[in-house]
C-alpha cells in the first residue's frame, strides 16, 4: 500500500467515525422521556441510511479498524506493516492524563513483537464539563514512554490526533498516532511509526465526581 493510498484511507475512516458519533449523540437532545421524537429520529435516519449505500461500508470498516489497528513502521532500510492494540487508564475529570499499554505485531523485520508502556496527556479542544452523558471533543495528545521488543529496549515521544467520545468513566478514542523510537542498543537503528484505530479505555476509575448531586444529572 502506498503512502498516498494510506493517507486517503485514514481520512475516510476518521470522517466516518466522526459522522457516526455525532448522529448517536444527537439522541441526547430529545430527553429520556420523549419517545415520540426519538422514534421520528430513528425513522428519519433509517430512511437516510437506506438512501446512503456507503454507510454499511463505513460501519464495517470502523468495526474492523476497532479490532485490527494497522501500524506502519520504517526507517531508511524500508517499511513494514503490522497490527497494534492499545488500552489505557486515565486520571483527571475526563481521564485526560493517561497511562497506556500497547502491543504490536509486525509482519516482518527485526522488531516483530513490540510492547510499549507510555504516559500521555489529552488536550481536549472542546469546552466540555463532567457529565453522565457521553460527550465529544477533538483531541490533540502528547506523550512518550518505554519500548521493548524483548531483545532491545528504547524510548519514544508520540503525538496523536483524534475525536474522543468520553465521560468521567469511559473513553472511546479513534485517532491517528505518530511516534519516533530511539533504540538504546547502538547496533540497532531507530525507527518511526504511524498507526490509526481506536483506543477503548477507562477514563477515571479513581475519583467519584458526584455528578448527579453536583449537576442534577
């Protein structure tokens, strides 16, 4: 797959996720007891989905991308493909301070099995407040951490951009992530990688914000 095709695929998938998330979250506007409006909303969207043949394809691609997160790694010696998956636990009102663990399987090359432990900060680009309801925000994340392929070790900075769906307990984060890994063994070369997919995490299991009592929600 060429870099041009990969870039187009990334843009298409992120756009699809954004549209689906926005449609789901519009249900909150109707209120819990307004069944009539909810029914009309579902009927309207069902008609739109029937008229939009690309919607099932988008949903299928998003579902596949959640399970299988592609990763591309490379240096001046060449480019390799693989699959990766990350889970995270957060701190703060929205879990914006996160600790993550990620395992990557690279199809060929010297670094086939990779494990990363990282810390990161999610800069939420929308002004949202703690709530029982899921809320959306564009996110620019910065972080770094420890790398090992069980033979050599290293460290890396990373940056990612995506569209998060979260409250004070749950994080669902489609994103694009770029990193550069510095290998401590001087006989091994450093490398860069880019990945895209979904992080499903626990936003904040350590603090009870008492949202119902404080905000009446």
